């Protein structure tokens, strides 16, 4: 069966280069159009359910697909975006001017170093494992997972047993990454990464 891993549509903070993290930023006008294009692009990929982050930008994206295919949305708090704490709402270049030492330490050792009030990537990886355990336990057919760029990069790595690394994975707004999942052997195979062709149609 297929797992379609989808990032939410564009927000104003995406455009402005601000770190969103746990902030509940809605889709902007372009993001809503992207979500509709995504829903149309999913027409030839029928699914039985959607698992979504409860954050607004992910839910708005998931709702577009759900409306087109008449399938339920199951929210999973484990799929929320990486928590960046006090860095949320700021640009990386601004953080470098006020918090350079910690930012560079986090950049070099993100698995164990967290932003102030945020989480480490070890914690993110643990959440992704929890999310996948729930999904594969309940899965009944081809399924969509809708969430955020940072979290989804780690989710994909978890499914593919660490290859490639998360920092090598690009997850664009409303992109579709397709994973072939064999429940008999509990193995996943990457079919396609970061497909955005539906935005050109």
C-alpha cells in the first residue's frame, strides 16, 4: 500500500522566512490555492484516510484533500512541527545576531541541543516513531500523512531506516512524497520524493 507524505501549503511566514514551529499560522491565499491544486492532484491517488498534524496550516491542507475524496481526518499531536521555542516568529539571520553561539551549537548538534524552550531532534525522532506506530497499527489502505517540513523530513527518515539523512531531504509546500509500505514485512520503499507537479497543472 501507498503512504503519501504531504507538507502543508504556503503561509505568510513561509514567504517572510520566519520560523513557524508550533505557532498556529494559517494558509495564505496562495497556500489555499495550492491546497486545492493538491486535492486535484490527489484524484488519481485514492486514499482511505488522512493523518494530520492538528496545527491549522496542516489541517487546512488536509481538509482540502478530505473534501475531495470524502475520507476522514485523524489528528495526531505527534505530527506537530519541530518546537523552536523562543526562536519562533524570527528569521535565522536575526537569531544569529542575538544568539549566535547557541544557534551554531544547535546547527552542529541538533540531536542533543535545543533552542531555548524548544526540543531536540532526538525528541522529534521519538515523536515520529510514535506517529508511525499508530498509523501502521490502524492503516486499512492507501493513506495520506499531512504535516510540516521539519517533522516530515524526520518522519521520512524513520520510515526509510535512516537513509537518506533528514538534512538531505527537501519537503516543499504541498509536495507529495510517496512511500510503498509492505505491512507483511513492515518495510518501506521510497517511490518518489517531493513531487510538486500538481502545481503546474
